[in-house]
C-alpha cells in the first residue's frame, strides 16, 4: 500500500491568484474614496488569505482559519453597518465625509478588530499559532495595511478612542510577549504592540 504524501507547496497558479487577489483587495481598499468599495477591498483581502491559512490540513490550521473568518466577518459586518449608518445620517458614502460620532466610533472599532488592536486582539496570537511562518508574516504585515490606511483617513472628532487602543495594545502586546515561549505567539504579540505604536 502506497501512502501519498501531502503536498508541501501550493500549486504555483493558485498561489499567484491568491497573492494577486490580496494585492487587488489591498489596493482597492486604500485607493477608494467610497465606503462600499473599501468594504469590498477588505472582504477580497480576507477571502484571499483563507486558503493560505487552511492549506495545511491539520486541526490547528482549520481552527485558525475558522477563528480568522469569524472575527473578520463580524468586523466587516460592523464596518458595513457603520458605513450605511453614516450614509443614512449624512447622505454621503465618501470616506472623508464621516462626521457623526457613532459611525466614526463603530468603524474605528471594526478596523481595530481587523488589525488586532487590544482589547480586540485575542484572536491574533491564536490564529498566528495555527499557521506556518510565511502566512503568519502576511497576517502580521500585509493584512494590516488596508485597515490602518482607512483608520488614517477617518476624521477623528475625539482621539481618545485611538489613544486608548494604542496604549492598551502597546502594554498588552509587550507584557504578554514576555511570557511566551512559542515563536509565533511572540511574533503575534510583537505585531500587536507595534500596531499600537502605529495607531498612537
């Protein structure tokens, strides 16, 4: 009886399509001036990374993929709800025209959840622990470009929320990283802390 080994690498064409989809999603999100197009870009980015997370058919990888999908889907739903709420209040879908405090706060929380800012960070170490290092690198860096760019574009009436998210991310990321012995979790908490510095 011959046992067929698991493939170590993804097919080159499939990997190319996935990477191009991630690049397209990021570019669409950061260059759009319309909330709906930004949401589509974020969703395209999320859907493109899922095959990379679940590629290894281990229970830990499937669990990481499920956690990532559920967190990103709930953050996307909150993001879409807040952008519709803003369009209802202001009559504008333009990213620069968000002035009402409730949609601004909801969009900020949704984007903070997407990038893994504390106290919405608990999913990130668990997801990165379940993936291989190249996918963890993509999750820690590339997947944060679009949400952070959208956070920068928001007109912030009260920066207290961002100061709280930034300081808590720096403190939690630094302190939690000290107690870790697993490399991927150290990298995840380092990513949380550095994202906090970026937000500050």
